[in-house]
C-alpha cells in the first residue's frame, strides 16, 4: 500500500466513524504520517506553522481519533535517573527500561522532562 493509499484508507475510516474530514484534519494527518512525534504539543506547535489559529484541542481530538482507529498508540517511556558527582560537576545517567544508557547534563535532563511532560505518542507500523 502506498502512502497516498494509506492516507486515503485512514480518511475513509474517519468518515465511517462519523467524523468530518476537514482541511485541518487532512493537514494534521499528513504531518503525523510524515514523521515520529514525541507528544501532542510538539504536533500542535508544528501545526501552528501550517494552520494559523489551530487550537490544541483540535490536535488532541485528531490524536484520539487516530488512537481509536488503531493508527497511533501511546508510548510510555520508563527510565531511571542516576546522579553522580558534586553539585558543580554533577552528571546524570538516564537508563531506559530497554537497557540503553545515556549520560546527560542537567540542562539536557530538564529539557527531556519538559518534552516528556505530555503523553508520548508514536505512529504504529503500517
């Protein structure tokens, strides 16, 4: 199935569930299918560039519809944070549930927390 056919199939499923397919929803779907996203807010900020005035509720509703259809699913990332060293030279080690380990600065760790503050989403495999 080509990407266009996949998109058309999704739009048909959205209509079949009784939802309207608006230009905003089509643009959101194109964006969502084009890359992986870490959270709804990330999609929302990018969508604002393409759809001035779009509300965050519109993005959340679209994500919920895609979850309902089985196109997207929530992804939870479980991690353990370890602190090492004195306050001035403190290093942080992020250990993911799957065993990957990353050493990060306090600034990077804070950005990660901000980014994962919202629910994490990713596109299911086609």
